[in-house]
C-alpha cells in the first residue's frame, strides 16, 4: 500500500467530489446530491465532508456493498 492509500484509509471522511466520483458523478452533480441529502454530509464551518461510515451505510442500504 502506498503512503497516499494508507493515509486515505486512516481518513474518516471523503471530500464531496471524491464521494461523487465513486458514484459516477461529476463535481457539480456531487454537490447537488449533497445539497438534496442524497449524499450524507456533515458541515464543518463552510466545508462539507462525507463521513465514510455514513457513506458506506448508504451504499449498503441501496444494496451496492
């Protein structure tokens, strides 16, 4: 595992575009989905982050994982 991959495994959140990319969405569509509540987010100041646990749970409920 590379250092970057190891760091990603330790991180507890995704960036919205990163989560969107995993769903096949472009940046704008990912932020729109987050705004609608389709992608689970937490707000830290002005930043939106996607908790990995909530994202994985969302995929499991959809039968994807």
